[in-house]
C-alpha cells in the first residue's frame, strides 16, 4: 500500500512528527491566548482606570510574541528527549506523549 506522501518509514515518521508538532502547538497556543485574553478582560473589568494606563498595544504584542515562544519551546521538548511523538490509533493522530527524564 502506497502512502500518498512517501513510501518509506522515515518519511512517514517525519510527516507524523510534523503533524504532531503543529497540531499540539496550535492547540496549546490557542488555549494560552484565550487564557491571556480572559486575564486581560478581568483586569479591565476589575480596574478600568489602571487598565488604560498599564495595558497598551505594545503590551499585547509582547504578550502574544512571548506566548508563541513559550509554546514553541514546550512543543520542541520531544526533540531533546523529554517526551516523544507517537501515533495514536484511536484518534488517528500523532500526538506528544510526555514522560519525565530518566
């Protein structure tokens, strides 16, 4: 049976790892951005006067860029041996399986 992207196991593993990285990265990034927006809105509602002084557009840009770096760092950890990418047959997805250093 021919795989539409490649014939050998190395290509299949590379496709699986790439798919897993981007899937988990985007899920993690979405959750963190939603959480930061919730904290931002909570701060706006609880302290509206201080909000206008402290929360500038630069702060939002720095927050989003830092979230991108943090999520990228977390999702690159399996490359360095903390966790691994694996194919989950029940979900038909490649996902990260986290495990501690041994």
